[in-house]
C-alpha cells in the first residue's frame, strides 16, 4: 500500500472551503478530473457513487468509479476508488484554524507505487490544493 498526504491552509471558513470540496465540484478543483458522472446538485452522502474520467486526453484517459464511504458535513469526506487503475481510497478532512481552515488530503493506494508515480501524484495533489486555495481566497462570495 502507498499513502500520499498533502495539506494546505486556506484563508476562509470551513463552510466556504466545504462548499468547494463537495464531490459535485470535483471536476472544477481536481486538475486531471475531466468528467464526474453520477453526482447531482445537493449533498451527496454515504453510498453515493460516481464514474470519473481523468487524464490529459481521450487516448490516455483513466476511467474509474468512486463511492463515498464516510460523509461528515463540513468536516470529512472519505471515498473509495475502484474499477480502474490506482484503486484505493481517499480522505479530505477540514480543520478550523484561527486564520482559516486546514485542508488535509490523503490518498491510499492498494498497490506499492513507483517513486515516479508517487512524485507525479504528489505534485498533482499540490497543484490541486493551490488551485483550490486560489479559487476560494480570490473569489469573494
């Protein structure tokens, strides 16, 4: 098993950060996610499933399914990835800070991944975190 964790402090309330990490928004915040089919508007919950397409183009696209296994409003989303490569689970956890919110994302992969794959996935997670931070902190709602 391989585990990758990245955290980022976002200068916004948990409520605001939560509204951006809700699974209905994953296509907007995850750089490589191009399509999420299955989530609709509103709050998903435990057992909610979706099909995901990720990648740079149609030829190299990766397809897999996601099922939410834990859903704690404004605090935590845990999900499992299956039916494609890089099977495992992911967790997004929010923690209030005096200056905003700490977002901690952890991905667990069922297989031992190569150092090159770990590096690419880690860099992607960091880019996603920064993209999310910029979206939340620069767009006033």
